[in-house]
């Protein structure tokens, strides 16, 4: 953080999977969390969050999201909204902005089967 108004993207990844690296902004808020994900392959496993709405914005690149069994092509500047209790996975080479409301809590997510979109 530069000051109380401007937050810098961390240099070190906050989380990693085989197909992406994520960088969390440290806002310290319960209502919202914001991350940037550099996706070079995709999410490892199907995922469901039973607490937060996930809002992905495609900063750059393109890929595919499978959401509740439906496949969607996504491109730069698309917005993807995933409600709580919705299974999803994605693939592609993309830079994504992820906004979660309420903020991310590790206990609320559940990974499922392996990503079959690779």
C-alpha cells in the first residue's frame, strides 16, 4: 500500500495453482476482496463458493468458463458474475480482476473434480 487511498499490486503471488498465479490487494475489509489472477492455463479444479459472489473482469486475453455445466467464451473486457453456490471452472490465457462480495474466506470454498476443459 502506498497510502490509505492507493494500493499497489503485490510483487509476490498471494496464491498459486498449476494454471494461475493470484495477487491479493490487502484491503482489510469484510465486505469485499479484490485480486488479480494471471491465468496461463486455468483453474485446477471445479470450484464452488457457498458465501461470496465472484465477479471476474477479463483485463486481457480470452478463455472459457464452465458455469453450472454451461460453457461460455470470454474475451477482453467481458464481465463474468458467479453467484454463491454455483460450480465453475475456467481455462485460457487471461489476466482477470476478481472481486468477491463478501470478502474471500478460505472456509467457504469447495474444490471438486479436476478441470476437464484443458
